[in-house]
C-alpha cells in the first residue's frame, strides 16, 4: 500500500490516500476491521515490539486516542509528539533559511523518527495559504519522501484516509450492501472555513463502495476539480455514480445516508474574512430534525466529528436514532487496528 506507486506488499508502504487502495486491498482491510470489532480475531501480540510515532501539528481527539489504543490492543507502543509545544517547532518549507522561530526541519525530523519507530504518522492541516499552493499537500508528501519507514496520513490538506476507512466501515455495516444506495454529502454552515480533506475522503469512501453519491453544496463551494475526478474514477470502478447540485432539501429527500460536513470556498482559501460574507448567506444549510425526517425510513446521518451542535447538525438529530456519528468515531479504532496490522503486524500472533 499505498503511495501511488507502491503495492500493499512491496516497498515502503505509506498510507496517504484511500483512493490508492485497490478494491481487494480495501475489502481486506474492511473485513479485518469488522472481524476485530466483533472480536472474532484479536491478534493481541501482533504488534509486539512495534512502535508508532505520531506527530500532530494540529489538534485531535479521535485520531490520537484511537491510534494510541490500537497500538496498545496489539501489544505495541505509540509515541506522540506535538511540535512547537513539548517538542521543537518544525520548519516545513523547502530551501528555507531557518532564521525565524522554527528549530527543526521536517527533513531531519522525518528521518530521525524513522530510525526510532516502525511507522510514523503525521497530521498537517493547511497552514493558511491560498488554495493553489495548499492543494499541493506538500508537508505530508515531503515528510513521506524523507522518512524511510511507512508514513500514515492523520489528515493532511487534501485527505483524511483513516476517516475515509472508518466511513466506509460504517456505511458497510449499516447498509450491508451499499452498492447502488443513495449517499448525500451535504455541505453545512460552520463559523470557520474548514479544509476539504474530510469531504473528499468521505466521498471517496462512498464511491469506493459503489454508492450513488450526490454532493450538495451552495454555489462557490465546489470541491477541487482533481478530487471530483478522483471521486468519479473510484465510483465508476466500483459501479457507482457521482453528481453535484445546489439543492439541499431535494437532495436529501429519500436518501439512505446524509454525510454532513462543512468546508471552505476554495477561491477564498486562506482569506477567511473575504469568505465570511459568502458563507453567511448559507446559515440554513444545517441538518435539522425536520430535514432528518426526509431521509429514507432507516436513513442515517454521518459526521466525522467534532461537530458544532445546532450549527451543523441539530442536537435532536445528534442525540436521536438516526445519528451514526459515535459508531463512525468508534470505527476509527477498528479500521486503524486493521491498517496497523496490515502494515506492521505479525498476524500469526
Ligand atoms: N475526525 C477526526 O479526525 O477527529 P479528531 O480531529 O478529533 O482526530
């Protein structure tokens, strides 16, 4: 797995993008994750003496905790670094004269961590630049190129592949046969313009399962064209389809699942004050209780969390029977156990 050039069993097996998984690799991971969740297999010692180093340039609840627990459950150890807080502040730019506040370049950091750990994982959100620059997703790719051990993407500018895996497991366990079912990825209002890593990864997850995916957003909130191409390619390979539109209520009528997520307008990316006026017009893009009743009879609502209650999704929906958000968060643990076992594990133990 899982750089664009590597296969699951060959070379340095980075996991940077769920779209790099072929259908057999994805099916294998999801099957193992489901079996681990049901307790059918434990592989309690499969990661004995293995170390995962995790670096968070940005905050986390689920990602950090679920990876730490996953390593513990299989006999391994996780180390967490937060550069700029309890470890040296990182410089991520190439060819830079480091005469400012940063102390350690990722070129050395990635190489050193690779000498201590069996895999290294990194979270690196956008740093506040314009989309033309941020869309290169340079930090995660540079880090992976410097590190000699497998690198796991804990959410970068463009992708959150571990969230995508958890989303896929959640869709599969709730729908049993997701192919051909209707999934709506619904933009939601949020006070801040958020990155597109989660919506792109959720769309790839639904597309990977052959769902009929509709992406509903206000005008101006289109995803990156390359991401739409990737989502369409993945959907077509899995027998599904992708469409986009600007009508939320029409889109969710009878939907099997609505994935609620906010993201920023890419043409204003890195300039939140400029985007605020555009965004303010769409405060009603929210999963209300009334809207949740428009889903199919057993339709459900997903969100990666953290969620702004009564802004993105009403509390009554989050606390009600249609909410899958906590199951979805739990599934982070199971898919990451499967991922770590595939990358580093001795499954005979
Ligand atoms: N969904 C998710 O990645 O949560 P955290 O930001 O808390 O890790």
